């Protein structure tokens, strides 16, 4: 211990005397000795530098790619989601990058880049010796990382492709040496033009945007091949500092930097003085198009189709074979961008009003944020035309098109369709009284009773008493089976109350189920993905389209239910479609409201489109107090109404509201559609048939051989409903005689 203390004291003394000893040594050196000392020091430094460069070259500071590896550079590329007409809806990416070929980049971009970033690009072989000298003295020797810069385009490309590793104070020197080595190898593997393309496909522009194509679409909503001098200079100017010269965040700085780039393009001889002056005088006009997760068009839809696309690729090619976030695929959807935009505007505009009413009723703006779901489908192809899964994706990512909620009276058409399929005649009249079925005693939501209603009249008024009467006759299992056949997949409890809409289903399923009502009984599966392709056009997956579809409901019964739904919007709970939103083309629909107004629904259809809307809070316990605001006619119908109205005023998509619904094939169905909705007492059904038939006879609409088949007899409904009241044979004989008056003697 004593010896250690003595040694430490001696060492401390030597260190304390070191400055003095060095001073004496320096004072006693001759000029010649100083010269040899400096040369020796420089030699040692050069040797150390060479050893350092060699250590980087051989990989002691991390792997350096070989020329062979550099031949197969593979950047992550964003996949594009397109609408049915090829318009961009969104992108899937880890880095928002779109790689393009040389011909797809404007020459203005190349000129701006070379003039600004590397004026001697076509003269060097990847390394600019002047820049290397500056980097050596300022960055390496002086350890001033802020000086950096000076890198050639090839070196910057190396930096962009291979991320820097942290080596503390050696991070910058190691990175610079690596970039020089890789840049030299790149120049041996690729031509100058190829290096420019690689660079422009790789370079970051901020906002998680990589590559000139993605940047051009982000800030100017155009392809890179269409960039003129001012726009090309603006984007190239951003490379000096992505945020500082971002044209959206700092437009004044961006213009100043753009003009600097334009000046350099002029000095390099790429543009003349007239072009320079015109470009600098051009105002900065952005057409910003974000594709961030929570912004842009079809935000909720892109999540749905992205998950399906990835699942399909995994199933077909194996997990890991393709990745929609890195492989630059082209995903083609069925969405129509125009209809999608109209739908989103309709949802947002209506929900602003609904939210205000909700907050006012509860005297609070923090109780709950209401949301909505909307879906529009082409019933003849099954293609989704518009999909709105919510109001604000940044607030809530809950997908309301695929969320299960109680459907209320929008389920009743399935009950009525099942009744018709099981032989209950459309001309059946049911007394509107409250009945008890075991322990179940359903009543009408408005508390009003009295009179006899046809099925059409009962559905138009959404009478619970009649729906309960029907399901008591046919049983809940029959309704469940029919709903299954029409596309409802969620579990439905086998209880009578499903007739009033207690089942929890999705808006997607409900829209699927309503398709046969619009097509005359034919169902086609809803689809929203057309194909998945590689960037060069190789088809990886293509959706099968069922053009024929499947008959899930007899034609005339489907027409009868659709006719009932037409009455809903003509004179029932959905009449605002015509009266408020001025839709004067054929339209049918059904409102739906659940207990306490927790869910508001409206299902609507035109001959060429089926639409559905749901509105409510994610937590069903949050709902309107009043029945007026809590009903589907207020909560959900206006979304469809606004949507349809805007379509009617947009010529490019107005066809979706035009056309005619399928007509019935049998005369008895046509006659049944004309029966009165209500009668104070039980009506004389046969007399009603006679009156309606007389109108038809006066118009002479029957073919000569119509009555050759008993099934075409307008008074013989026994083939439809064996429990119907007895047919009056006298009327049949009478009309057989009348028929002869219209037959020729020949």
C-alpha cells in the first residue's frame, strides 16, 4: 500500500511538470528538427487516416455493399389504392415512396437537381475532390459536423439508401468514407441517368414523403413528368431543408429558395433569361393532396380494403411473399371517387347538424360524439360505390359500416318478404290492434291503433302490430332462413321480437340484404376490390364477378316488397326523400329506430343503387332524449337524402338515380300493388279486385291469351294463399264473358 502511494505521488509530480518540460523541449528545437517533427506528424496522421479508411473499407465499421449487391437496390415503395376509374384514393406505405422510370420524370427536375446539388455531376466519377478536401479539413480534422455537405448526388444517394449508424464522434467520418466508397461503386454499376433516377426515387421530401413522384402528387397533385420549371424548382429546393422550405408550412421561404434554384438553372445554361424571369414571377399555387392515415378520401375504406388485399396475397402466395406497404402494388377498388366525395360531404354536413341538436338537447358538448356509417352499392354488379365508415378518423377509428348494431324497423322488409314467400297474400288486411303473444305484447311506437291495413300500408307506416302478427303466423326461424339466403350472416336470435328489429346486424349486411328488392329477387355479393397488380401490370389477383347472381326471392314477391318500400318514401316514414330532398326519380326505402333512439337507420334504393345509413353513438347508452330527434327519419335519412340530391345535380353520376325498377310478371301482382293501404273496416277484397280490374280492362292492357291459364286469373289467389277468403266463382264467370267481348270473330 505504501509503495502504491509513492508511485501515485511520483506520477502526479511528472504530470504537473509536463507543461514545463514540453516548453523546454520546444525552446531547444532547431528549425530543422521542427521540420522533421512536422513531417513525421503529418506522416503519422496520413498513416492513421489510411488505416481508418482501410478499416471502413474492409467492414470493421459496418458492412459496405458490393457492386453485385448495388445492382439489386430495392427501395420500399408505397402501394396505390385506385378507384374504379383509376383515380388515386390513397397509398399504403411505411415510407410514402413511388418509384418511377426516367421517362416519367420531367427534365426540369433533372436540370434543377444538377444545377443546385452537384454542378459537376457529369464530370466526376462519384466523388468531387474539391468537396472531399473541404469535408476532410472542416468535418474530419476540425470535427465540425455542421459543415457536412459538399456531397455529390451519388454520395447523397448512398446516404439515402443506407442509413447512418451511430459511432459517437466517429459517426460523420465513418459515414463520409462509406458514402465515398459506395458512390464510386454506384458510378461503376449505373449510368449517370440511372443514378439520377435512383436518387430522385429515394430522396426524402419531409412529411414522410420519399421520391419525386410522391412529392409531386403530395404538393401539386400531378405526376412528376408534368412538373414545369417553377414546380420542379420548388421541390428540388426542399432538399436543402425539408421543413424550412416546405411550400405548405413556409411558403415565403419556399419561394425564396425556389428562385435561388431557378437562378442556378439559368447560370448552368438549362433555361434562358426569359424562362428564368417568367418562372420567378410565377405565384406559388399548391394543390395539396395528403394521403396520411387520418386524412384524405375514403380513410375508413382504405383500412378495410388494405386488410383484405394483404389477406388475399397471404392466402394465394404465402405470408411474406408480398407486402402492400413495401412492394409498390396497384390495388384497384370498385369505389367511384365522385360518389365517394359526395357521400363524405353528405355525412359530414348532416352530422354537424345532428351533433348540434344532440349537444343542445343535453346542454353539453362533451357527453358523446355521434358517428355515422354510409354505404352505397350497385345492385346489378355488387360493386361498392361509396363507403364512409365514420365522421372523423383521427378521433375514432371504429368502422361503422361493419359494426353490429340493432337495426330496428329496417329489418321488417325481410319479415314481409318471408310472409309472401310462405303464402300470405299481399292483399291480406290485418287489424291494427295490440295483441298478446304469450308474454309478448308489442305496440306501435306512436301509440296509435285502429283500422285494417294491407301489408303495403302496414310497412309504409311501420306498424309493429302487423309485423308481430306476421311473425306469429310464419315463425322466427322462417324469417331467419330467408334473411340468411338474402345475405345476412350475423347471428339472429330465434325470438318473435326480431320482427321489430332487435337483431344486431351490420350496415354492410343490411345493404347486401336489400339488393334483391332492387333487382327483382336477384342477389349478388357485395365486393369492393377488383384486382391487385404489380407496378408493371402483372395481375396477382382478380375478383370474380357474378353477373347472373342468384335468385333468393321470387321475382314478383321481391317487386311487391320493393313496392311497399316505395310507399314508405311516397307517403310513409321516409317521405322526406321526395318532399325535402326533391328526388323525383323512382325511389324506395325504410326507416329504422331502436330502443330510446340509440340507433337511427335508413335504407334507400334507386333502380341502380342501394344505399344505407346508420347514425348513433359508439356507446348505445348515449342517445337523444326526444323521439323526434332519435328517429331514423331525422338521424339517418338526411344522409341518403343529401347524397341522392347531390347525385341528381351531378351529370357524371346522375345515372345512378335514373331508370325503372323491375315490373311484376303476373297481373295479379300488379293488381295487388294497387290495393288501398287502409280501411276502417275489413274490406271486401274481391270487390276491390273488380274495381282495379275494370280500370285495367278500360285500358285494354291484357294479351288475348292471358286468361288461358288459371294462374293468371286476377281473382284466383288460391295458388298464392290457400287460407285466403273463398274465390267468388260468379265474378270469374262474369269476367270470362266480358273477355269474349274483346276477342275478334276470327
